[in-house]
C-alpha cells in the first residue's frame, strides 16, 4: 500500500516570488522523502488551487491525501478557508480520503531559521551591534493568532536577551515602523527586524519599507526555503497519515 500523497497548502499571493518560494520548499520536502508524492497548492491568488491538485492526484491513482496548511497561526484561513476547500475537494471524488493536519505553527525550529535570516541581514548591512529587536508577523482580526506572534516575540527576545516588540503588517498595531520608533524613543539605536512570513510578498515588503524608514539597521528576509521548515511539514504529514489509518488496522493483532 502506497503512502498518502502530501499537499502543502499555502495562502498564495499575487507576487510571483511567493509561489516560487513555496514550490521550492515543496521540492525540498520531496527530496527529503522521495517515496512520497508531494505537491503544492494555493488557497488564493495563484495556481494551482486545491481542487486542481486533488484532481491530478486522484487521476494518478491516489485515494488518500494529507493536506498540510503552510500557515504560522490558527487565524481565519486555518479555521474557515482550509476546512471549506478541503471538504469541497473531498466531496467531488467518491472514496477519496483527505486528512488536514494542524498548521505549521511557530515552534522551536522556526526560531533557528529566524536567526539564520537575521544573521544574513546583519552581515549584508555590516551591522555588528544590536540593542533591540522587532518580530513582524502578518496580523489578524483573530486575537488568538496575534497573541501567538506576541508570544513568539517574547521568546525570541528572551533567547537573545534583547528587548523585543511584536509588530503586525495588517489588521492591528503596532506596524513595524511604530515598533522601531518605540525602541528609539527608549534610547535604542541598533534595532533589527525579523520576519514571521514564509515567503516574500506585499506584506513583507511593507514591513521592510516601514522598518527602514523608521531607522531599523537591518531587516531579515522571510523564512523561505529551509530544511527545518521542510522537516516540520513532514512531521505534520506523519501525524495526518497515521490519522488516515483505520482503527481496526491500528489494533490488528493486539
């Protein structure tokens, strides 16, 4: 019996850099697990969408699929959009079994990627001293999702023993520029900004613009393509694949 196929489902963006990054990340997942059929899909703005990818996988003979949402928080897309599109795709194919996993979330491995991107930015800007950090995420109307970004900022700052402010690219304050200015008002002048975004796009570009205008000495790139993130995707997939196994099969021989 072949393993379930894996669909890495990203939000999507009109910016072509985003789709290229997600596709490259998916290719890295496939390289780590060459035994799996792995494919990217997008909720909005770019192709392929989930229906198209599911249709292709079913045509290839796959009857079981695990969908891993490439989202960092449990915001609106995770709670409503993803379940809706997955349910719609499942009803279109009789006998198809689809399992949706938890989102990627913000866990320890992502902080290592954050640090890598920050070191790259500091090296590029020839920055040798920091006295404050800002951690920027997308922002949401969901306070629970925003709280996850705030917790991540506190954890990241504690690790580096630097004061750290969470900033948001949309929906709620503070914006990245406001966060940088708040640090500067406290007398700090060497402020760097980290990005809790998977891929480049309009929101990360806006974070960069506002932060640099406000006086940030360096702004890191989004998390991007990294083996740490690919490993998280595979960890989510593994749980989803187990959930597809019928209970009688799990307890056979017990």
